[in-house]
C-alpha cells in the first residue's frame, strides 16, 4: 500500500463517500496510474476508453444512455 497526499477538498469528498463510491474512486485512481506509468503512450486513450466502455456495459448503460451522458 502507498499513501498519496490529496488536496483537502478531494480528501474530504473521498472520506464522505459511500463504500461503493470509494471503490469506484479507487478503480479510477488505479486506472489513471496504470495508464500514466505503465501503458505505451499510443495505447493510453484506447486503454481508458476500453475500461470505461466495459464498466458501462457491466452496469447496464446502453449506448443511448452513454450518448446522453456525453452530450453535456
């Protein structure tokens, strides 16, 4: 385990989050670090896109729903 210092406002939001929200934050942080440190730069966008596409499918988000979310 590694301790990382976060900005106070981020740390506060994370400490107030539910367990399921914290799990999602951890997944997002781990993905970001993996992409930043491990991935080939040419694969970074496709790695992130594939991850979020899979997570959306696992959670039952349809393409229409995804389009609505991204239209903002």
